[in-house]
C-alpha cells in the first residue's frame, strides 16, 4: 500500500520534470550553437534544483502509514503529517476497494474496522491553507501488527508457609472475536535489586470471554526472606490474523514482601522435607548475622536485602528424632529453626489380617523403611474396610522399632469377607496396601486354657478346655497330644463344633488302664490357618482295670522231688492294668486242691508239697480292681529216654535254637535255661514259644560270654511237658583261662608217658576242641629258645583232638636227655595258656655198650684186614715204597773220593727231615712290619679239630683262617694305628656265620602270663651266661665303644646261643668286618684288665669260654 | 529421775553392772531429751529435703545429658549458652545475693515451692512431647522425684508452720504446644527448663543447708544437756 503511494508520487514528480524540461530543451537547442557546454550544464543543474523545490512545495502529502490492532476488530492506523503542516490541517482518508468511504478528520490517525483479506488503497488527502496534498497507500492485513493490550495483574498473593506465590490476571478475551492461543510470559524478580529468579511462559486460549487466569510458583527460598516482584506480558497467536503478532508491554510490577516484626525470624520454620532435597533457610534480621550452622556444619552465608542472610543446604540427610537444628548467630543472640528431613511412608509390607476369636480382626504389617519422622510428623495409618466403610486409625508417636505394627478392627456381624486398605501417610506423602480376607479362614485361636482331664473309665477320659472366641458358626479342629512315656507319643485330631461360650468338652478313649499320660491340646479351625499354641501339659493316670492276662508260669520239681516250685513272671505294665497286689496259686488234681493265696507281689515263686499226681497249677494275679484270668500249667512231666546233650554256640547276645516240627505238641514249647554251674533245680528264665514255631532266639541281658548255659526244650502235649532236648551252649566262646594240669606217668630211655586232667567247665569257657602238645629237647634254666614254634625242626607238636584221650606216650626219644614238654588246651574261642615241664629220659646202657663195642670191633676188623692186605701185598709195598737201594760202597764204579764221602758232611745226600706244614694263609703281608708267622704258636690245626668235632661238626670251612689274623693284630696295636692301611679280609663272613641248625632251645613256661593266645613267634630274648660275660667284659673297656649293638655282635659269635630276634630270623650284619675288626684293632686302654691282654678277644677265647662253660 | 542410776552402778559387781545397763536401756526412752525423736521439729525433714535435693541434682545431670543429646546440636554442646528468649514464663532461680540474703525462711521456702510447682508442670509437658520411650521413662522418673521434693518442701513448711502458697485461679501454668511455639523455640524452652531446674536445685540445696544450720542449735543444746548429766 505504502509502496503504491510512493510510486505514484514518483510518477507525479516525473511528470512535472518532463513538463519543465521540454521548453528548456528547446531553448538549448536554439542556443547550442551560440553558448559554451559548461554554461549549459550549470544551467541544467540549477533548473533541476528549482524544479524540485517547486514540485516539493506543490506535491508533499501524509506518509508513513502504520496500522496496529489490539483486538483484531479495529485497526488503528496512523501516519505522519507532511512537513510544514500547521494545526488546522484536515485529512480526508478514503479507502478504495471498499464501498468507497471517506473520512474527514483532523488527527493523523484513524481507527477503522478491520479489513478483510486483500489489498486496499488508502488515499489520504491533507487539506491545508496553501493547498492540498494527497498520498495513496496500499493497505493489507499483513502490514498490520497485533499488539495486545498490556496485561494487568489482578492479584499477587503469597502463601508463606509453602513459599508459594499466587498470581491472578484477566486475559480480556471478550474483545477478541476468535479463539486464539495466548502466550503469557511471567517474570519473578527477587530482592530490591530485582534479580531475575524465574521466567516462565504460560499458554492459555482466549475463548471470547474475559477469563481469570491463575499461576502459582513455589519458591526455593522462603518468601519471607526477600521481596519478590512479578511482571507479566502476553502475545496472541491468532490463526485468523496474518499480520505480525507482537508481545504486549510488561504489566506493572507487583510485589510480595513479608513485613518483619521487631523479632528476628528464621524461615522456614518446622519444615518437613524429603531426604536428599535442597532447601534454603534465611534469617530475616536487623542485626548482622555472624554465622549459620546446620547441625554441626557451618554454612556459607548468602546476603539478601539489609542484614538478612540465607543459607542453602544441598542433599539434606535424614534428621534425628527431634529434627535438625539450623541456627543463625548474631552478635548477642541466636535464632534458629528445626527442619525434619525424612521419607514418605513406605508401602506397608506383609499386610496380613487374622483373628483370634472371630470378634476382632488383627491386621499386622511391617512398616518398611523408616520415615525418620516421629511425634507429630510420624506416619498415620488408616485401616479402611471398603464393604462396611469403617476404618480405624493408628498413630505411633514413638521412634519406630523393628516390630510389626498392628491394628484391631472390630468384626461386623454377618460379614465374613473384608476388603482392607491400609493407608499410610505422613507430611511427605502416602502409600497403601490392600488385602481381601475371608476371616473364617484366618483364625489363629488363642491358647486353650483351663485344660482339664477327668476319668470316664480306665480307658477313656474327658478333656475340657476354654477357648475364648465366638466360634459358633465354624468347626474347630483340635489336636490332642497323648504322651505315654518319654518316647511314645500320639497325636489325635478331633473336630468339634464351635460354641459361643468358649467351653469345650471332648472324650478321649482307647487309652490304657493305669497308665500315666501327659496330655495337651491345641486348636485350629477346619479351614486350617494356624495352630494355636499348645495348652499347658496335664498329667493324668488312668484308673486301674483287672489284669488282662495271667502271669507267665513255669514249674520245677525240687531236687528231692517232693515239692513243686511254681515260678511266674511279673506281668508287664500293659497287662497288669494296675498295681499287682498279690498272686493266688492253686494246684488241683482230680482228688485234691491245694492253694496258696495272697502271695504278695514282689514274690514270684511258690513251693507246694505235692505227691506225684498230675496237678494243674493255676496262678492268678490280683490288683485293686480284680483278678486276672488264671494261667494254668500242668505238673506232669512226660519222660523222654532218647535224650542227647547237644552243643550250641550263640551269636553275640543270643542263642538260636531250632527244632523239628512235631504235630504231637499241642501246646506251647517252653525253653528254660540256667547257668550250667548252678545246682539243680536251676532256673534262670524260661520262654514260651507257640507250638507252631520251630525256632527261637533266646536272648537275655544275663548272658555272658564264656559262660556255659544249659537249655532245656520242653514240648507240651496233653497238658504235660516232655523234655525234648538238652542243649549246652555259650553265647560266645572264649579261650580257656587255665592250662590243663598234666603229669609224667612214666619215663624210659626213649619214651615219656604223659597224663593230663580235664579243665573245669568254668575255666574252659568254651567247648574243648583239643589239646596241643609240644615237646623238644631242652633244659630248665638254660637260655635256649623258649618259643614253641610249630614246624621248627626240633619241636614236635601233637594235636590231640580226641577228648577222651587223657594220656600220651612220646616215643623215639634220646636217652638221658632233657625234654621240654608243653601242653595247652584250646576252644573255638582260642588257645589256652600253656603248661610246661622238663623231663630227662633215662640212660640207655645197652646203647652205650653198643656204641663202644662197635667202633672197637670196626677198628679191629680194619686192622686185621689192613694187616692181611699188607701181608699179602708186602712185596709190592716194598717195591713201591722201600725199593732196595744199592750200596754205593759196593759200587765199584763210584768208588772215588771215598775219603771225601766219609769225612765231610757236605757231601751227604738229601737229608729227609720231617716238614711241618703251615696252615696259615696270609693273603697280604705288610711290608712295613713283616712278620714271620710262628705257626707253632697259633697252630689252629692242632686246636680246632677238637672244637669242631665237639660242637660244630658242620661248620668246618674257614673258621680256621680267622684266628691267625686276629692273633696277628692284637699284639701290635701301635703298629696298627701307625700303619693305617692294615686290612684284614675275612673270607666269606656270611658263610662263616651262617645261621646254624636249630640249637637247643630253652623254653620257659609261663603259665600265668599266657592267659590267651600268644603268637609263638614273639618271645623275649633271654641273655645267656655267655652274653652276660661278654657284656661285662665290654663294660670294662673304657675307651671307644662300638656303636653297633654289642648284643648283636655277641649273638654272631659262632658259639653264642642262637636267638631269634623279633625282627629277623637271621641276624643281619650291617658291616660285620668293620665292626669286628675295629673292635679288635683298637687296644683296650685299661692295661690292668685281665681280658685286655692279647688274645683275650679272640675267637679262640670264645671257644675256650665255651669249652669252659 | 535421771540422777539416780549412777548410784546404782557398782563397778566391782558385774551382775550389778549388767543390771545397771539393762535399767539404763529400759529407761532410755524415758529420758526427756531423747524422747523428742517424735517431735524433733523440722530438722530431720529439712535434712531429708536437702538430701533429696542433692539426689535430684545428680539425677538431673543424667537426664539433662540424655535430653540435650535428644535435642541435638548445638543444644548438647558444652559451651552452648543461648540468651533466654522464649522461656519467660519459667521461674527464674537466679537472684542477687543481697536480695537472697534479705529473704526470710518463709519467703525462700515459698519461692522454692512455687518454682518447683511450675517446673514440675512444665516437665510433665516435656514428657508428653518426648519422642522416645526411653526418654519418657527418664522424664517420668524425674517428675516423680520432683513431686517428692515438692512434698518434702511442703512438709518442711508445715513443720515450720508456714502456709502453703495457694495458686491463683487461672494462673496455673499450662503446656501449650502448638503453632505459636516453633520447634526451635520449644527446644530453647526445654533447654532453659533444664537449666533453671539445675539452678533451682542448686539454690534449694543452699537454702535447705542454711535452714538446716539454723535449726541445729536446739539439738546441740540437748546433747550438751545430756552430757552434763554424766553421759
């Protein structure tokens, strides 16, 4: 529009210019030929200027047309008056393209109704004194600005308790024809310096009416702390308007301030906030605030208007029960507030409702996380029942504990289903839990009280108890615990109809008479939820009843056969049914009846003199209620001829007895038993076994191992007992505890007759299975081997399994020899101890004579035969051994130098001196000390044969080589040490000390110690006399002692008695050469010792000792 | 009457001595000076009140420790000494020494009685507000003891023949928790209540000690009197 008017103006100007230009151009063309160019250009410039001046004075009109609207209905257009116009200027405004309306007015603005879409030509004609000017504008809606009226805050209020500002204003929507969106911008400023705190936009819509709008804002700082200002402006976003939409001006500022009284105050007071949030405290003060503390923590001050200060707390932690103190300190005063930081209530957990008595519902729950708030800020719980609309409220002032919370809700008549909502709420929030319960299914009865037991009869009682509650509409399920003894326990469930008066009664039957019961009861409902607690225990003794059975009875004839002894067993408690006071015994036959009555209880035996008639004995037990049925037994014994005594061995605690089924036995079998060592009639116990059984295991605590018991099996038929079997047995066999007592009945040169006695049954401790008889050469008090090792060549063993054999002849013995005899008995339980004896056989004179005569005869015969042979072969012998030597004197050929031959010995022929052979074999001679062996000194050949033949005929190999070596070393101890390299080599030491054939063994009898079985291989080594002597000798040498066991060393000496080491049969020499050689090589220091002299330690010496021994 | 028994005593006769001793013991209740035990005046009750005051001082130390910890910092700090802001209604124990000296026994006892009546009332209010059960128990126990002290003072006053002060109707101190009193001011009041209690107990101890000393001379005279007769 404006553009249009402008072009019009330019067009007009051009027209004027052209009008002016035409004559000047014509003039110029006339003068071109006469005037210069410069003049021409100057004149054109001046002309143009003048024309412009004239034109401007004639043509300038209104300009800068600008239109705005604040309600979209009226446009307010204004323009600028042309310059030079005075007051009295009138304007004629015509709007084209409309119904050509023109307005005449004196102002430079006009309000026109809003134009519809499209361009409009606006012609403004200004009429003034010196003429008129006209301007044309093209006006379109797009060129119009929509600027709403400045809004006005109707009301600004504050809620100081919540630090909230409330703003109220009117949107003046009635002036707008259309629905439009309005954008409001609200500005909150704080403090006198108007610091911007908040700038928000708020959208509303205009709905054609004046509408009040509200806006609230919660300040982070208490509103009391500082003055707060609020401004507002708006912009209308109308869809029907295509022009510019601009912000309105800001509304006039409104403020909120707290008028402090004279007292200094701290804000906020007593506020409850969520843990972890931020909070600002301020102190409105006229005095200078020095410091601020929250708890123990000092906070930096934020200065507000005047002397007021604030502190900002970030992420506040949970408060103590009395809250967190915030304290501001001034010069001479302190001000403070308390803040309570906590949590909103947790959702109640494990909400559950039950009833004890169907009168009151108890709902319990766990509060969950602690809120940290107590007292007036503690959580309030409300239990709301939605069907009835009733509720109960619960508040706990105390600091929370871990225990669950409970609320009691009175039950409503005729309502079973309850829908509970538990609401928890505190200043910081609320939460809730719900539960739907059928309360008859949630009955947890109280503990039954007043529990009583009353007798009905001996097997039944009534139980009564009190169970508070109104259970009239449901059935109760009660459990009765019946404890008979410490271990026997029974539980019975009873269902009873619930009653209103809380008293219950039930009968309990199937009890045992005269039994002490411990009873207690607990209850639940049929729709089981929980058992009540057990009632108190009640002990009750049921009344007595007559004994249910007669006592178990047996009878025995006394040893003289005149009296019948009747035995019976006490009735077990379950059959006695009371305290047995006495027994009645009666014996009846066809002819007579004898009875013994009122035999007091502890007595379980009666003796009645009876003849040998058949009697029926009956025994009756009596208690305070009555008598038992009689138990009967016949006195008759049916003889049995073919009885054998059998043996049986039990298994551990009991003995198994078996027998064949006998259809004749119509009544019970009876097994009685007793200790076999007791005198008759002996009865330990008996047992009755039904007639159809064929075996039984007899067990008794009285059975002991190693004790012999007699068992008697009786069969019963025709009311008489027949002894079927007699059995002796052991529950467990043991080894005999004594050795058999034996004697030597007869001794000859080559045999011994031994006789022994039986071992008494008590000491046998098992069935005798045989004897072991050992015999071998041996002497008393010698250190020979004491172990009877079966299999040892020298020891002979005889196993005598024939129990009837009581003697034994040992033949093929040597005469005048000491024999060691040992006898021991054995059972399946083991070997008994041994008993030994030494016997010397008689001298065999015939043998001796023969032994002398035979060698003599042999010698004579040999001599005779040799003589005969020599005689018969004398020529040959002579020729061979003593040939005739010609006499040289008779030899003429050799008859020279006769004088020489006769006078000089040097010319003699070889002189045949006898040559002594040397038996010493020196394998290495020592160069340092060459020694000429004096073979005569040692002459082992001369000595050894005697020894060897005497004691060790089989050991003949190399012994002879050792002594010379030893003999050689001993006399030269100093040389030995000096030489150092002396080596003595024993040839085949092991073979030299080969274990010898079993030497005579010494066996000590140890009858006391050998109570049980003893391993024959393990017997103690007994030092012999030689050992002791050697040890003594060794003790006398003070110097170096061999580290090897001297005993071991001694043991290896060829003549020492052979000992069996427990570890090795053949004594092993670790390094025999070195030990022995060292022992010998070092001279004894004690010169006085008689044994230390040379040769004292030689083997020969041992041999000598041996021979001396 | 009290001059014949020395003559009866014969030191050389042991039976006589025994008889004399028995007689003395028999007649002991009849000695007028000793027979005043039932009518000894306010002396023993003053002593008891004094002892109770000391006991309460001890008890308060324990209670104050617990309670100030419950109030939290800075109330439980040893050097915390706030100005007395809101606790104007609490009876003040501090008084100028000269003023105190110028008070007579009756006035002192009356002030004590009135102070403890008020303090007890406030203390009961404190008990109702306490958040923990343990604190409530401690406070209840202390209240009971303080009630006992009040009774003792009343007893002393009665013994001395002073009338008990009658509370004016409508001036009964009441505990008014509510918005008027912020939690912080309430804590300050609690603090001051405990502090005043402490000062009052200290002052009472002093008062009763003084009173006790004042009441002692007649009893000493009795002892002196007995001693003159050969005891």
